[in-house]
C-alpha cells in the first residue's frame, strides 16, 4: 500500500479542521486504502524557524523527525483551516523549513472553514507556495464548509454517505498521482539504461522525461 502522511496544520485551541484530519485517518484505515500516519503540528509545537533545515547547525530531534516523515511519505494529505483568507502560520513555518522533502511530492489539499466557502480562499496562496517549491498538486480538493457542523470532535461526519462519496474521489486522486510518480521513476530508470546502451538518443530520453515530470 502507498505510504501517506496526513498533515493536520492547525495548532489553534479548539481547532475544528482537525476533525477533518481525524475523519480521513479513520476513512483511509477502515477502507485499507493506504498506510496512513497522522502528523499533527500541534504535537510538534515548533518554534518560529529562522532558517531552512539544511542551514540549521543543530536541528532538534523533533525537526529531524518531521523532515523524515515528509521525505519518506509517498504522498501527503494536507488538512488546513482558513484564517482571514489565508492558511495558518504554523503551516507556512514548516513549508519554508523544508525544500527537497516537498519537491515532487504528491499533495492533496483539504480545507475547512466556519463559513459557507469551505476554505476556498486559502487555495490561492497555499497552492502558489507549494507550486513554487516544486510539489505535485493533486487537482481534486476537499473543501469543508461550516466544519463545526459537518463533523463532530471525533471526526465523525454528519452525513457519512455523502462525505464518504466525496472522500473516495479525493483520496483516489491522490493515490493515482502516487502510482503515476512511481511509474515515471521506473520508466526513467529504464530509459537511462537504454540511453547508456545506445538504444535511444539523448533527445528521445529528454522527451520521455518531459512527459513524466
């Protein structure tokens, strides 16, 4: 099974977006769709970083642990609230901490808000930040409006049938991108061998690589 990190971004007291993260953990595990691990920024309790990880002289064990989880994950399901039209500082803090770990990583976005738009306004800034560091953004998204009414504190949805239907499409898209990336890596290795054996020229290799990346 694919290895997915479920990143819960909010550290605010009484956070409601975490309900969505709890729902996805239960949904993925109960349907045996992937090997999923919850990574909760509230538990990490990071300070405000002054530099990227690769430039930190003595990174803490918590920082190294977080970086390893993102690096080893084949995909990330990111759950974030919308605060004043943007995403929380806790999320920006860890996005800017890493670089290589995010690059070419399939990421699916679930957003939540207390209002009617389901966190849609957060997409512009968040998608741009992740695009700038080279992440692979999954087109399917999962906005949750009036999250405090849609899910209880245990992550159980008010309308389970409809929520599960939406989740199926959303998670399936993330899994498709994870598998597509694996296939590209396999094909690239094959094409490198063919190039070294003289079976294809460099122009053909570059063209094949372009279609994968």
